[in-house]
C-alpha cells in the first residue's frame, strides 16, 4: 500500500505524494494541512499523486472550505484525472477547477 504524505517545496508550496483514497485518508489526514492556518497563499501540487478516489475528492473539497473560511488563497495544480472526472460527475467541477 502506498502512503500519502506532503512535502514542502518552497514557502507556501507543497507537493502531495502517494495515493488519495479510502486506505490513506482518515480523520487524522486534515492535521497534515496545518499550514492552512498560516494566513498566506497556499499552492498544492498533485503531480505526484498516483491514484485517487472519492475520498480524495472529499478531502480536496474540505481543504477548499477551510481555506475559504480562513480567507486563504488556495491554488491547486496538476489535479489527478480521477479527481477531475469525479468532480464532473458530482457537479463540483467549477469549484475544483477554479482553484
């Protein structure tokens, strides 16, 4: 099983690695995103995500909600095709793609 982890690539920029699915996302996952409390723009790069499912989409939606609530500019790069396809299916495409 491939784990999920985050690495900081520069100030405010992070690369997500591994898999975003039901096996790797749990209640503790959001704690890995503590940088969303720093009140600075955040960029998330998904280019190293190998697979994703609806749990990954739910996580991304939650991150968008948190950033909007805290007034943090959040930019998502290189979203996996699975996330884009799921967001279209669930009518979240505009929310996901606009980030």
